[in-house]
C-alpha cells in the first residue's frame, strides 16, 4: 500500500497494492500493521458503515462535535468525489478543503481525521460507499456544514442539482458552525 499526503495536514490518500489476473483481483483493504507503519497512526475502528446512493446524491458535510470520528472511506461500486474540510480553528489550513475521486476502479481510500467535516457526491449512476469510523455514531452530536457555503467554495462535480437529505438542506455556514479548537 502507498500513502499519499494531501495539502491538508492529516488527510491521506491510500492506494492498495492490487494483485490481479484473468480471474479477477485481490487486495488488502485494511491491515492494521501496514496502516500503522504507513501512517504512524494508531486508531481503533469501532463501526463499519455502508451506503448506496444514486448519481448527484450529495451527503455532507458531516462531523460530530463531541465523540469526533476519524473515517477511512472507500468506494466498492461506482465513483464519488470525496471531500474533507479542516474545521480546527487552530490549524493553519482551517477552512480549506481537499477533494479526490474514489472509485471501485482506482480502489483508493481517503483517511479523514477527527477535526474535519466530510462529504461526498456521487458521479456515477450509483455508488456503494464504505467507511470505518474511530467512534460510534452519536446523532445528538452530529453537525452539518452547508455543502454550498461560499466561504468554502467547494467545486463539486455535479451534473445537475444535488439530491440532498432534509438534514443536509439545513447545514450551517462555516462561520456559524460549532467547530473544533
């Protein structure tokens, strides 16, 4: 596996070593020893989530203000544009975002650490999205930043209007959101 740094300190792209032949392929999507060696991080993943979404579904930008979750995310079917936003006020990259295409084809994963908001939009007909989290879902602490906050200026590769949940239509602007210090 290869670990690629991004412009946001702590956000990583992981590319697995894929073994393939005419029968198909095999790769380790997670190996704790390799994870620790490559990232220098010791994390315990406690929850594994799976979602399926249609083209132009946009989920996010989500985070938990208490019980923050680090997320190791990947796509097993289709393609998404995945985004992390630094919402740590003390960070030199506060308010900046990074986005990458994750797909079943490229098998890339993104590590979104605690202290970041996370979201994605589906750029294929459908996508199945998996993510491991470092803490349990705590709906009472979940917060949403507006996906279209002009202060962030995220360039979502949508092909039409986004399909949003009721929760995501109520996202707050970064300037009004509860944030990490």
